[in-house]
């Protein structure tokens, strides 16, 4: 039987330590991802509750604005704030889908289609979006999301389908 010297034993133990460390790092990364998913879900829940409070506190303004009804100047400002908040929520869902931080595997395109259908289905929201989009184009700040969303809205309006 061969004798293993102390140097070989130390090398084997060091290699086992490295392997153990890598396993630990892998477990930590998995745990961090699960924590990020839970945090994202809690954030979405808080955002939905906040959104519901905003809509409910404005006594039908959101519904009237979506329908494209005539709004007073102060109501127009309030509707603009609500529409901006809703659009940011739609963008946030699209953005997060590309970061693999959601609990389900959902594509960015599905969120883009959802936003296009919601906007195209509500005359007041559509009018608000067109004004905002034209402004973004005018100041050269329309990005890929804005361009893609606008194209998807055009498809919904022309074909009834976003794709």
C-alpha cells in the first residue's frame, strides 16, 4: 500500500474545500434568486393596491377618462397622472419580464401585447398615449419599448390583434 504524504492530504482537503465553497455559492445564488422573486411579487402586490386606491379615490375619473369623455382642466391633469402611472406599471412589467425576476416565464412580447390591447381598447387612454408618443418622438426620446408598443397598438386597431 502506498503512503500518502501530508502535502497530498492537504491538497485533497483544499480541493474538497473549494468544491464545498462552490456548492455553497450555488446554493446562495439560488436563494438570492428566490428572494428576488418574492420581493418582486410583493412589490407588484403593493403597486396593485396603490393603483386601486388611486383609481377609487378619483370617483370615476379614470373610467370617464378611459371612455374619452370630456374632462375639466383639473380632471385632465389628474387623468394624465393616472394614465402615466398606469403606463409606467405596464412598462415595469415588460421591463421585469426581460430580467428573469418573475415567478413565471413570461415573455416581454406578451406584456407588450397586453399593454397594446389595454390602450387600444380605451379611447381616452389611446388619445393620451398618442399625445405622449408624439411628444416623445418630437423630443427624440422614444425608445424601443415606445416604438414597439405604438406598432402593436396600430396592429390592434387595424386587425383587432396585437401580433
